[in-house]
C-alpha cells in the first residue's frame, strides 16, 4: 500500500470479542491505471481487464489454492446467491456477467470481486470482533497485488474510485453486530441516529438498502477521504465497543425490568423452532436471534452458539436449495427449513427461565 495515503503502521488497541460482534470485514476498492471505471468500459476492455486481474489474484500465495476462480457468466443463479448469502459477493456483483469475475481463497477469508463497481474489490472477512486482523489481511493482499498491477492513485486524493465516497483510502471497514437487547428495549432507533451522527453507517444483514433481519446490523465507515486507515479503524473500533456496552446494558435491563417479556420471546422461539413444520427465511432469522440471545444470557447452553451461528447461514434460501439437491418452491423451502431446524436443534433443554426471577 502506498505511503502517501496516510496509512500508519500503528494500530488501535486490540478488540475484545464479546460474542455480540458476529463478524468483521475490511474491503478495499482499487482500479487499474489507464482503464475507465467498469461502468464506462466497453465489453472488450472489461474482458481484457478480467483476463489480466484474475490470474494475478489467483497466483498470490495468500489466495492459493483458490476455492473459486471464475468468470461470473459461468456461475448459475444458485451459485451466485450462495456467494451473496456467505457475504463473499455483493448483490450487484451477482447480477454481473461477461467481463466480471471472482477469486476466493480456500477458507473463504479472502475474496476479490473483479469489475463490480470498481475494477477490484478485495475483502478480508473474520469471525467475531477482529477488525484489526481483517485489516492486516486485506492490507497484505492489497500490497501483494499492487506489485503486479498499477493502481489509479493521486498523491493529493489517494486511490481513485468509481464512487466519490470511496476516494482516498478506498476502505470500508465494518462489523456485524447482534443487538436484540437494544431492539427489544426499543432503544435501537436512537442508537442508530447517534451512530449516524458520528459519521458511521448502519445497514442491514446484506448491506446497503437491506433490512436488519435477525437483529443483525452492519456498522461501517461512510467516508474514506481525508482520513487514514488507522483513523477509520480507531473510530469504528471505539464505536463498536460502545455499542457492545450499550447492548450488554440493554440485556441487563431486560432481565431486571422486563423478565417476563424476555421469557415469553425466548419461550415462543424455542417452541416454534422445535415444533413447527413451515418457517420462512425472515422468521427463522428472528427466531435464531432470540435463541442466540438466550445462549448469551445462559438461559440456554453457551455451547449452542456455534450451531446457531451456522444455522443463520444454512437456513437461507440458496443454502437450503443446495442442501436439498433439488429445486424447491417457496412453500417447499419453508417446510424444508422447519425440518432442518427441528433436526439440528432436537434434544436441547428448555430455557432456564428461573434465572430471570419471574
């Protein structure tokens, strides 16, 4: 990474993984010098860029052996939706065809979209509250790629991007937070307003323009110009810590003041996932969110959390389609989802409601 963009080797204080932060992501936007941005490229130039960038990415040591290295036009709609549900590509990239591509490393911790909004969108994804680890991985990938390709860069502005809001560092850092306490305590709207006033964006499960299903919220920086990577990360880490504290306080308040309401929400969720025969995708996310909250509060075993986190992804439409190995209609999918939840969660003990002092 070029030194002129204000990057400092000093790092923010380490994060503490509370379980409230589900995942951390750092994404960098880059463009190859002397080529127009993807939206202005002719098909021949898009194909030329793809043929240049894709092997350069796939050949990097951190990407070998690549789990996925393809042109988008070769993927089926199901393949694309699976990648969206895993947060490896955007919904916009899923709509791309000729001249766009994707490279994903073996454990899916690194991915590179080619000819999305920018020529290159590289991403590092980590479970839990590990923004600094994600940043380090993204920075190393960026540096290795910059040795092979000449990026569009201005000594005064930084990296040049298709959207002006990405000019500068080209970095979007984000954390996915599970905030059921703030939602149930009816504090979430005020919290979102406060976060926005700090120059950070709050989005839903799949990013911009999506709903915050399952009480999951993405918190990310909104600006990239005029700030170094360290400043952006420092601010985001600080706000995520504050949100974690607010969420913990909200959960404590629910236990103290609204224990019966909390018991009712958790009890209903427990009953539905174990005894229903048709559950929609949206309902499943919300039910699993409440069971995840119960596990965090020791109403259910904490060992249940990894399974619940996996189910948040595996009960999404494309994952169910893949697991069934046949095409499912909407009703069939809801039935299959309910069967999967009953099977995966059978045998778990009833929530220990006595801890709520009802």
